[in-house]
């Protein structure tokens, strides 16, 4: 604010304009002071973040004091208290309680409470733990284990029954879960068969160290040596070949043979099948079934036509259809995918019906079960399954609608948020902190704050939040907020289309569909221009450095250098040009091009079949879960963008089309012998 002396001088020397000038100064001064203060606070907060990262406690303490009362002032204090929890002698319960009281209901209070609870559980301070745990909003598996430990300490016998579910799901054990698993074994809630089942799951998922630890739960005399176990995992084929006749009579030797077969199948399913045929009846029916199913899973992952035959041998070994819990959900899912590739609808039906109820209820398996029943002439049952998915705005909801002869319908646009609703959202403390953090480039904290702020909001409040985020160009949180509505919807916020003045010319120049480009960008970056993936992809279209450089050369962008890849216009030019090139090199098929954009053109081409494949089957049978999910979302996004842009939604089935057999002549603008990156 201007001083009184300054105001007196202004009045004395300019009496005729004093009132106007004073009014201007008084109006401008708070804005100037607030801007300077905000900038100062920004600098202090970033310095505090660096001090926390470097462990500079003295500097962090000073900055926390300076920032008290500011909008983000809780962060340095949180960083200080969080650091003390790593040093038990420094923990001050009263300071933590004071923070939790002062910041009650905030994201940081819940985060600090979770960290404190882990420290309490680690040192068995159960009375304090039990008082605080019910107040926690966002837990995690380790905290659940500490809660089970507390129940066990109180003599709650039912805690072990609840802990039993962890045995085949918590395959890598956080510190807080180890005593719970120990108690399960000590109290006889799991036996030898359970121990070996856990070891199998751990080996399946590449957790060999965890598997070695699990072996210690076997009864005395049945635990293989570490050297033998490593031999089985590292050199499984020589290990099996050297086993003398009759050596598989004991449980341990049979289990090691099954693990060796699984390890062989991981690299060579056909070799595993050969060894299984050789071993024959030396394994139990359950062991043979598991090994054949594992070989089938790995063969299906490689899109080998032998996969279904291996799965059927598993059924034959058991004398009944293969099912959980003998094998994992992934093994059963890939059986269905193998049946889809083979166009064996009877096998699709049987494999989905063998799934556990929770897995069978997933949208993909509801849809494909409906297709299998439709192929078998069970139209009423098929339509009942499609009706379960109808209207849901995901890939299988759209396909189910089309199976019932409907096109997707964009819900009526909700009434725009009123000024009052926008003001309420803008005043939400979590949203204010999120926007401030996002402005400072602290995106991780910003996203978590925003997500926290959306909890329990009504549809009207969520739509207002989405609009506030859109206006702040916090596009990914605008989409996130709009997607959470339940009754009132605004799909123009769910399917935002920013940067239209740059996207449309780029798509038009590259001769690729604008709705498809937007569908891909929505999945790639959620329109975060500075997005950078863990592997180095950058910008709206998430281009890898080598890809950007290659495309720039291909299209003759002479002044390109790596620093330009995050420039919006350049990123769009390169990304849309790359889309055109991969599409033209892959039968001009958008599904193949979408898969190529995520996983590379070589893989997209390799995932074709020797016969034509329905596009939806190609998408479902992509081996990589990330790419499979990516392609489905990009193509479904394109349908909704098409509906919003043109008023009439394109058919998803038509977009998916038919994927031509591999080995055909691919149209391409590439030079002879050249490969896309």
C-alpha cells in the first residue's frame, strides 16, 4: 500500500487530478503487492522443495516459518514432518497431531497420517495406530497389513481369515505384511500346497527373490537349497534333462520340475511341450494341467497357433475344464484370446464360463461371451449380455450398442456451470492449491491435490470444477473431473479438443482424420504440452527423440533440432506426419497404425495373422496389455470425437474393420528397405 507521506505529496503537487490518481494507485497497489508477494512465495516454496530433496533441514525449517499462512504454506511443514518419520528418535507425535488438526480434511493431512500410521505399525504402537487408522481416507496394502497386525495383537482370530486373501495376491511383501504371512503359516492357515502355489505365481511374474523367501515356509526337509533353486530357474532345460528316472517321486522334485517347465515355456513353449510329453505320468494330473496351461499361456502371448492345443491338454490332464485358482486370471484370459484368434466361438464360450465370477464380469469378457452366444444362435442370451454394457462410454460399451443395432448417443449436454457454481469451485482450497502447484511445475502434487478435491462432489460441482480446470488449461484434470459425473454430463469437457487452430491444419496437411488425432492425443498426453514419459517421449503427441528426428528428416523440416519437439506446432506436425507414414505402411488401417504408434510398426505388423482378422479381435489379442488398452481407448475416443465434431458418430466396427493377413503388400511411402522407427 502507498504510504501516507506519498499520498500527501501526490495531493499537494497535483490537486486537480489527485482523486483520480489516488484511486488508480489504491486500486493498483494491492495487485502489485500481491503479485510480488506471490512471486516471493513461489520462490520460497521451490527452494523449500529443493531443501527437502537435499535433506537440508535447517533451510527447510526457516522456509517453513516464512511460508506460514500462505496458500501452499502447509507443504514445507509437511516435508519437515515427513522427514522426521524416517528418523524414529525425531518423531514428535504432538507436532504431527497439531498439523493434522490444523490441516484437517486436506490431502496433505491424509498423506502424513498414512506415513505416521506406517511408523506406528512398524514399532507396534497399536493403541495410537487404532485411534488414527479409522480417520485415514486413502490407504494402501501395507497399511491394511498393519491393521491386520493390530487385530492379531488384540487376539482377533478372524484377522487371519481376512489375511488369507493376501497369500496369492501380495506377491512382493511390504514390511508390514511379513508378520501377517508368518502368522498365517504358524497358525496352519496355509499348507505346503499353498506355499508352492505362491512360489509358482511369484516365478510367473518374475519375482524370483520373493519366491526364494516363500520357500522358507516349507516344512523342514522339503526346502530346496538356494543353489538348486537357482539352477532350476537359470538353466531349466539342462536341469530337466539330467533328472534320472524315478526322480520325480517326491513333492519337492515334482514342484521343481514344474517350475523348470514354466521357465522353459517362458522362452520356448514348443520346447516345454516336448518336455511335458517326455515326462508324461511322472507328474500329477494337477501338475501336468498347470504346466500345459502355462505353455498355452506363453504360446498365446506369442500368437502361436499351438496355444489352444496346449490348453486342451491341460483340460485332459484334469479331466475337466481348466479354472482358477489352479492358474492365474492372465492364463485364462489368454486362452480366450487364443480362441478368438482361432475364431473358435465354442472355445471362447467355454473359456469365459470357466473364469471366476469377478473376472468374467469384466466388460471385455461380457462382450465376447455375448458374441460367442450370438455365434451359437443364442440371440436372447447374447442381447442380455450386450444390454449390460449398453450406454457405457468405453470400447466394449460402444461395440455392444452396435451389436444391438444402435449407434452411440452423446448424452444431452448439461446446463453450463453458473457463475455461482464456478465461484464455488474456484474457491475450493484443494483446487486453489492444485492450480498454484501446477503453475509452479509441481504437477505430481497438483494432480493429487485436484483429485482429492473432487471426492464426494455432486455432478454440478464436478462440471464446475472441470470448467475451472479447462479455463486454467489444466486439461487433464478437466477431463478427469468431467469423467466422474454420474447423471449430468458434458462430453465436450470429457473429450476436450484444445489447440484446434493448430491441430486441424496439421491433421489436414498430413491427411489424417482429426477425430483420430484427438483420440490419440487424449490417450497419449491428456493435452499436457510439457508431458514427458519415463522413456523420453515428449509433447502433445509424445514423440520419442529418434522418431521426431526421423520424421523431421522425412518431411524436410530443415531447421529441426531436438529442443523444438515440445513446441506445440512442431510436435503436431511431426506427430501427424508420423501417423500418416505408419498408417500408409500398414494397409492404411487405423488400428494397426494406433498399435504401431504405441509399440512400433514392426510389432503391429507381427501381430497380424495368416488369415484376415476382425479389427476388434486384433485389438483384443495384442499381447502387450499397455498397447491393447491403448488401441481400444484411442479408437473409442475417435468415435466420440467424431460424434462431437460432426454430430453423427462413426461406427466403431467400421473403423476397426478387418485386418489383412500378414505378408501382403503394404502400401508405403518409405524408401525400399527403410524401416519406421
